[in-house]
C-alpha cells in the first residue's frame, strides 16, 4: 500500500535548519576572521623583521663609513690620531631608500683609539626599526726605528686591552716584557726572566701558585704606555708588504700547499693564512691580510729563518693563533711575531716553542701545558727589521678592538 512521504517539518523541528545554517556561517566567519588576523599578524612580523634587517645593514654600512672617515677624511683622521674626537657626528638619510638612514658618532678614548656608535633606523608605515652598533677602533702609530721589547701587548684604553698573559712555564731572555695594561703570570706557571725588564703601565700580577723569577732582571709598574709599531700590510704604497711580496696566495691556495714547502722572501696571503699538520719552512716573512692560524698536531714543524734582505717572521693584519699539540710538534721562529689584534700560542704535550726576535700584539698570550720547551730570546735586529719605518710609512691598518650591539 502506498504511503505518502512524511513532510520534512514533521521530521526536523521547525527552525532547526535556520539555526544550523546560522551556526555554521558564524563558525566560518569566526574561522575566516581568525585566519585573516593571523595572516595580518604574520605580514606585520615579516615587515618588522625586514625593517630590522635593513636597520642592521644600515648600521653596518655606517660602521664601514666610520672606518673610511678615520682613514681618509682629513679632519676625522687628524682628530682620531690626536685623540680629540668629541662626539663628532655624520648623518646619512635615504640610504637604501627614503625610509632608512644612520648617524655616526665618534669619541676618542686615547690617541688613535676611539669609540664609534652608529644608530640606524628604518621606517615602515608608522613603525620604526632601530639598531645601534657600538665598536672600538684603534691604530698603530709608532714608526719604530728599533724595537726593544721581547714581548709586548700594545692595547690601551681599558682593562680588556693591552694584557700580556703567561699561563705555562716559559723562559724569556733579554729585552723588555711590556704591557700597556697588565702583565699576568697565572695557572700555576713559572715565568723565568733572564737579563731583561718586566714593565706594565698598570700592574704586574703573579697569581697564587705561579712564580715570576727574575735573574739579573727588574720589574716596574706604572710605566708609560708604548705605542704599537706600524706595519703597512696592503696599502697602495709600493713598500707595503703586499706590493713587495715575492709570492702572493689566496687563502685556499696557501692552505693547499704540500707538506715540506719552502717559501723564500716575502709571502703574502690575501685572506686567512691557515696551515694544519704539515711541515713548512719560511726563509723570510709570511704576512696575511687576515689571521695566521697554525695547528701542528703531531710530529710536524714550522720553521722561520732569518732573511737579511726582507726581514723575517709571521705578520698578521688580524690575529696570530698557534696551536702545538702532540709529541714532536715544533715551532722555531727567527724573526718577529706581529698580530695587529692578538697573538695567542697554546701548547699541549711535549712540544718545542722557540722564538728568537720578538712578539708584538694588541693582546699577547702563551698558554698550555708545561711539558717541552718554551723560550723567547730577544734579538733587536730580528725584531726591528720588519718594522723599518722607511718601508712602513704611516699606513697601518685600523683594527676593530671591541664590537657590541644593542637592538631596540
């Protein structure tokens, strides 16, 4: 028997469909609003991050301009060298585009030592991204005819600058051991000084358990600072190390040289000079526009021999880092170690470290285990030859001593 369909209003309560549709539409509206807000928030974050990145690079551009001005702007250069910069400022607007710019402020701490603050801003709508970079720049200023220091730390302007630290047993003979800040003997080590003077513009500190042994030698605190000697690494001058080099290598080409290589005269590396676990003989100078990084782990040797024609030594526009580890590792240097920033030597196990000439760094440190040999013997001719003011003129590099940033 045929039964007619039941009317829908008898199955579904009256008005339910309308309520259900309204609820669904409300949920979709809520979800759409949420997604829109999320997308808008993500867009704002992306724009903010983009503006912050632009502000950062604006600040870096300002720091680069500051170096240029300290080297090439006659007024800034003269004030920098004389130590008379007094919040001197330069402002640039519309650098990347109309939204960004920066201000450079320079204040002297000492002769050829200044703090630079770069404040960069980038506007995006009603918002502004801001980045502040603070950095300290220094420059060697001493045209040294002769050099009387066997070990030297030349930093000035604060306790973090100009420290000479000995953290392993070592014997130093002749010359003067001088720090423009502090000479420190620490880590239960013994520094034996023969026929020499130990001086510091601040303090000479011998920590508990460590020993400073003076044989026919003296120690003096509060002595005047000694300006760091000038070396011209890679200026346009015909007498710069780069332009006088007998051979020039890229960083990659130098590190690829085979064990047993002998280099004669002046060797200049454009970039970081890295030498790891290979034998090397240098009859003269190895100079780098960046770090010199030597690692000898095992029975390997790096030897630097005197060269009357060019002078001899390891000369870095940045840091010198030497790591000797493993029985038989040997570093024999007849010449000058010069790091515009830091000279750091670390020794492990039974190794040989022998330097005849001198060591110069903004900071200077010898650390490590007390096995093997550690000697520094002053030789005026070897220490002074690479510093010849006739060859080095006045174009020493400007170095970045400290770098710190603040972001707002």
